[in-house]
C-alpha cells in the first residue's frame, strides 16, 4: 500500500490517465485487503511494511544482476519430506514462469497468468481456509499484479499450495518475508 502511494507521487507528467487509475485501483484494493487481513488476524504483507520506493526502485528489482544469498534456503535435513512439515519453502521465480496454482510469498494464490511480449499479468487472491464459502467468493475478487517477464517474483510453497515451483530449474533461493 505504501509502495503504491509512493508510485502515485512519483508519476511522471507524461503518465496517462490509465496509469493513474490503475494505481488508484491498486491502492483501493490494498486497503480492502488490509481490512480483510486485520479482521482475519493475518499478518500484514511485508511489502506494506517498507517505505515508498525511490526514483531508482526499478533498478532494485533488475534480475540481470540479482543474486540471492547462498545460505537462505533451508537445508535438506530441515525440510526433509514436505508432507511431514508445515514450514513453507520460499523461492524466487521469473515472472514469465509463473503458473496458475502457485503461491506468492505474501500468501496470495495465483488464479490465472497471462504472458504477453512485454508484461506478465497474474491474478491473485487471498485464500481463507477457515471459510470455504468465503474462499470461493474471494477467487472471483482478484488483484491483478503486473511484472516484467524477466522480473524475479517472491514465491512460496505452503502445505496447501497446488503447484510447487521451488524445485524448478530456474528457481532461486529466497528468504521468508519479514512480518515484524
């Protein structure tokens, strides 16, 4: 939410009305999601706990020079058999490789992925395992995230994640997001 508000403040003069409306919709959706998370007692996504991005924010997410630390993935003896643990596995994946059924590192489930030449659009929603009816309704009220195809996206494989991409050839280690 803070990042979206920061992006609104930094829009260049040549930004179109579409850009402004898109950011306004993202901000409104973030407020609704924050309200739902507070009511459900869930942690606020780590992305909302950081300051607004600076003018060079796009360089911070440039995967061409991104390198994840070697020691941030759990060791084999820690994860062992995935069926015996509830601990999620965090990893990064190129946006072009996202699939329906994967989970983002902030707990969103990917409902659909559309890949174009310049952009990847991922529709996500927050699952509610304690209320199946609400969960089904949430699948129809999605948030659309837009990425560059080569952008690294923080992902997680939870116990109930349908598609685990952490073992993909191009998956990279990723630390769990901060919730403090």
